[in-house]
C-alpha cells in the first residue's frame, strides 16, 4: 500500500503507511519564529555604517577602505546562498544554520584582533559573510513549507523581517559598545553573542515530512500532458527569461537600498551635519523590517507585480529626495530625515519578501533553497557594486549625489521590467 496522508487540522497531520499511523505536529510557527530570531542576529550586516564610523582615526582608513568589508560580505553572502540552499534542500536546515552561526561568530572574533581593512575583509567580509549566507539560506525555506501558498508572502515577510529589524537593537548596542570599550572589544562581543544565539536557534529548525500538505491547500489537479510545470530544477530555471528579469530587478532594488544602508551614518554627518548615524540606522531598520511584512502580505492580495512596481518607483523618488538633503534645508532636520530613512528602508525591505515569494510562485518549492539562492546572487552583486560606487564617488567628489542619481535610474529600469514580467510556461512532457 502506498503512503497517503490525512489532514487532521491546524495542529497536526496524519501520515499513514500500511497499518501504521503517526500524527505529525505542525511546527510551522516554531520554525517561523526561530528563523526570525536567527535573522535578528545575522542582520548585524546592516549595522556596518555604525561599525565603520567607529574605526579609529589612527588606523588611517579611507571611505573606500570602509566600503570593502561590507561590500565583500554582501557578495560572499549571496554566492554562499547557492551551495547553502542546495545543502539545505538535501540535509535539512538545522545543520546548515549551525554552520552559519559558527562562521559568523568566528569571523567577527578574528576581525576583532586586526586593525587593517584586509583583516576586516577576511573576518567580517569573507567568514561572517559566508556564515550569514548559510544561516539566511536555512531560515525561510523550511518556514514557508509548513504553510499553504496563500500565506507564502506573509510567512516569508515575517522570517526575513528579522534581518531588517536587527539594527533596531544592534545599531545603538554597537554604538554603546564602541564608545565604552572600543571597536575591537565591541566586534568580539558581538561575535561571541551571535555564535551562541544562531547555533542555539538553529536546533529549532525543521522541514515538514515528505507528504506534508498544509491545511488550506487545494487538492492537486490531475497530471496531464502539457500541464504547466510546478517544480523547476535549477538548470531549468536558468533556461527561462524570467529568471534573468528577476535577477536584474533584484540587483537594482537591493543594490540601491544596500548603498544607502552602508553609508547612512556618513550621509547624516556629511550632508546634514547631524551626529545621528546610529539613530537613523535604527529608524531605517524599523522601516526595513516592517516593509518586509507589509509587502509580503500586500503581495498576497494585490499580486507580486503591482507590489514590485510600487516599491521600485517610490524608492527612486526617495533616493532623489535624499540627494537634496543638505545642511540647512528642511530635509536635513531630524524628523524629515528619519522619515526618509524609514521609507527607504521599507522599500528596500520589500525586495526581501517579494523575491523569495515570486521565486516560489514561478519555480516551486521542491528546489526552492537552491533556486532562490541563484536569484539571491543579484542581491549581493547589486550591493557590492553600488556600495563600492558610493565610496569611490565620495572619495573623488566629496558628495554621494552621482551615486544617488545612478541608482534612481536603475530603479526606474527595474520598474519598467515589471510591466513585461509573467510566469514561465515551461511544459511537462
């Protein structure tokens, strides 16, 4: 007799084979909250602008030097997502997230013993960046698998909101630690704490058993020749033009937001003459986290395309407005700049909920870990290129304006791309 399953409600699921019956507890919310907690630790990446401002003058770092550890972390993060996603699909999320926690902690601890850009590139950029990739790749896939498709956007938004919200506590905490104990001790303390937290929460992650069908899932249609394909292999996904459209859109949307995040403390100081860097980073983090939840839930209602279009166009307008933030202007005062930061964070955060959701919609859940890892490479490439561009532009001109305008053009191009986007129509044989 083949394996079959019987729905027993929200709290469990009955899997039976032959004459044996087992009730499987629904761990959806436990896994979702564990993933949220892991991302709250891994989001230290977004506090880099506060950490880099704490680099002592005697170390002699330029703005370009301060861009490199963050840019490398973004790039390594996204590249590691591909193998981490594949491993997560095969062996489960617990082991992969544990490896991530160890790498983040060890990387930051090693960085704390150095005073050079190269030391931070290796510790924070390479090791911690890889650890973030392993941890992040293991948080969302198991969570969305416990819930029906109609909740994909909401669950993905909740899990990834932790990454955005991390700076709410990490920015002021980093500022306090640096001011009280100096940068090396601050970085070491954070590394030890994140190692313990991520490894601990990783033990709560679990994917649903084979045959799990979440409550509220409609019965599957009969398989017929020519039926639209549901689950794509990575090589099949790479054969669709939609993948490259999504990749371009993600690079533009994420790159613009990461550029602002990496330099926000400097932007507040240089353009507005305000020493509120860590406050603005925390405010942006609130928008970042809230934007992920709101965009995920909204996209379940109004569709992914409409949500993408709104986020890209609004972000382009906000970044152009940021270019007008000069000392003495209305936007350079505390409240308007805080609102601007929060909205930029919200529109950036929307990307982190919308792209995993649309990847699941277009290419299925079976290979979601590795497929989203491939899409996610756009996040790292966009962040790497635009963060370095901002540092280079400032070192040469003393202003970030050229970087602002270039990123706004990319966002409008991404918005235009949404107008032709549609699901792939690869057919089953």
